[in-house]
């Protein structure tokens, strides 16, 4: 029975339909969790002793940073599956995830920068986390750029899979080298994102937002994946029927 | 806390709300773009199919 | 397919690439001149204050080396791609990763080695102390092969593209960053008289990692690009 399910899932036509059914549920759940997270994060959680109310940016910044790494790993895994088993769906998931991952990385950078301004007086500091996120953004943009530069969709998917795999090996190396670099050049100041000693009242909205972001990724990647599937299968009969019944 | 306090965010209102605002914008864009892309794609495919049929 | 014929193919490939490069000796000079030129631009741009120059010398020289290496990468597979030899490599019975390694070694001998040789001069230009220059040399010795190895993956991914060069930098420069960090801080520490064994071991580790993994990635990328 499971075999049948995976077989169906791997077929673009069935994936399109199943994804279409899942999207509203995932989106609904995401919305609920976002509202709950914002309620607890903006209204219930108390102001921080050191940072006042500005720490509330953390409820976006930290989950966004987590997602930026998570999505890159998902891309690499999808790339490996696509290369090894030649699974079209894996290729689709890879390229659909890239813009979303890049967006989260961008958000982590922007919110991190804005959070830093009242604390450190400048819009940017080369601290370990922001620098790592910046490099990660370049890695994402590389994947997107390479994919759009190659005309043949199938070749593009496989090239990008290799790039994602090479990138994912480098991510921990880059992360640790940047952290090390940062300790070299860091003055005696406290690290920028020393999180306030996390109370439960702050932890709960953080986790709510983290899960909400994962659900967000799930339904948005399915939306993009459906578009990619339509694009790839545009000459198939079922696609034409689908288009004409609208 | 009342509304003015909420918006003021202990003096950090600008920073907090700009962050949340930009995030909302980016997240909405990531929803709207694929949604519109799908409608455009389907319309495009339908148009080409109709044209192919009318010429055959 | 015996290992004997494989090792012969390996050496033949290196010798061939060196011979081809020797015929176009003027091209060999380009990355080298770029390296020297870019390094020389900095005193012009930031002023000739010796203390300032000495402080930023390790970073400048290494960034210039990165850029010079990157500009030279295109030549790894370009001519073979254009005359169809690259497809021959893929169709031969030899493991492509070994052939790739041969090409990368030849490429390093032609482009990386000159950078290495000229580096003490650049160190002097920017006022690096002798300890710094010695460490600079060692970091380049260990590091320029890494640049060629990692770079070859990027070139293999973009070899079929028209504007491959522009994307190549976006793909490859982020991957160069750890090496840049370790190498420039090694030279920094050496110039300050501090020990550098930790830094050099890290760079050596990067070299070993690149040596063992990148030929396979490059081979896979070539297969994809030429499919």
C-alpha cells in the first residue's frame, strides 16, 4: 500500500493533485500558529531586562535563520535523491525551495541588522551569525542563478543538485570558520545576539513561530512545486485538460 | 497594555514594526508570486492548446 | 583497463596540458600580472601609510590571489570543451575523476605556481615582515591547489554556458571564504610573531578534503554539463 502511495506521489499528475489538497490545510495551520505566536510574543511575553521591547524582533529573526539553514539541507537532500534515483519530484522540490530559502536568509539578515541598530548603533556589524547568513545568501543566489542560466530544465536540475551538495558540505566549514574569524577580530564586547536569558514566556512564542515557519515553507514550496510541475509537463494531456477546464 | 504602548514598544517601535512589516511583506510576496504564476501558466497553456486545435 | 594504463593516461594528460600552455606562454602571464596589479592598486587606493599597509597586507594579497585564481579558472576546460576533447574524456574507460585531477594539477602548475613564486615580492611591496612572508608562501603553497580544486567544480558546472564566467564567481567565491579566513589570519599571526601551526593544519585539512572530494564532484558536474 505504501509502495502504491509513493508511486503515485512520484507521478507529477498525482503530486499536483495531492499537493493542491494539502496546501489549504497547511496554510490554515500556519496562520493559526502565527497568530498564536504573535499573540504570545508581542502581548504576553514581558519586556527584556536589558534590551527592552526590541528583543521581540527575535521572534522573527531566530526562526528565519533556522529556516534558512533547514531549507538548504532539504535542498541538498532533495538534490541527492534526484541525482541518485533520478526522481523528478526531488528535482522539483530542490528548485522550488531555493527562492524560499533565500527569502528567509534575507529576512534573517534584515531583522538582524534592524535589531542591531538600537543595540550597537550601526546598521551592520560583521558578527558571526550575520556574516554566515550573508554567505548562505550567496550560496542560495548561486543555486538560483545557475538554474536560470541553463536552458534545459533537466540538466539545470541536476547541475543545481551538485551545487547544492557541494554547498551543504561547505556550510558547516563556513559556519565554523566565520565563528572563529569573529572571535579573532571581536573586541571585548558582548556577542551581538546574546539571547536574553530565555524565560518560558519567551520560549513559547519562539517555538510557535518556528513551527509556523516550517508550515509556511511546506505550503509555499508545494505552491511553487506545482508551478514547476506544470511548466515541466506542459505538453502532457492532463495538463492541457486542466488548463482548459478553467 | 494599551494600543499606544503596544505601538511604542518601549521606544523601539520603529525597529520592531519595521522588522515585522518587512517580514510580512516578504512572506506575502512568496505566496502571491506562485499563485499568480500558476494562473498565468494555466491560461498560457490553454491559449496555446486552443490555437493548436484551431489550426489543425 | 589496468592501473598501468590509467597512470600513463594521467601523466600524458598533465604533460599535454603543460605543452599546450607552453605554446601560449603569454596567456600564462595574465593571472600573474593581474595578481601583481591588483595588489599594487591598494596602496594607491588607501594610501601608503606603512602601518596600515602592513596590517591589511595578508588580506589584500589573499583576496588578490583568490580573484586571480578565479579569473584563470576558465582555461581548465574551455579549450577541451570547444574542440570536443572533453567528451572524449567522459567516454574513455578511465575514471573521469582521475582525468580531472590530472587537468587540475596541470592548471595549478600553470596558474597557481606563478602566484606562489611572486608572492614574496608582493609581501615586500606591502611591508610584510619576514615571518609573514614565509607564512604567506606556505599558505599559498597549500591554498592555491585548493583554489584550483574547488574552482574546477564551478567551471565544470558552467562550462557549457555562454556567460559562464559571471556565474562562476558567484558560485565559487563563497566556497573560497573559509580558506581566505584561515590563510589571511595565519599570515597575520605570523607577522605578529605568534604560532601558526593551528592555522596551517586547518588549511592542510581543507587541501586534503578538496583533493579527495572535488574530483568526483567535478566529474559528476562534467557529466551533467555535457549530457
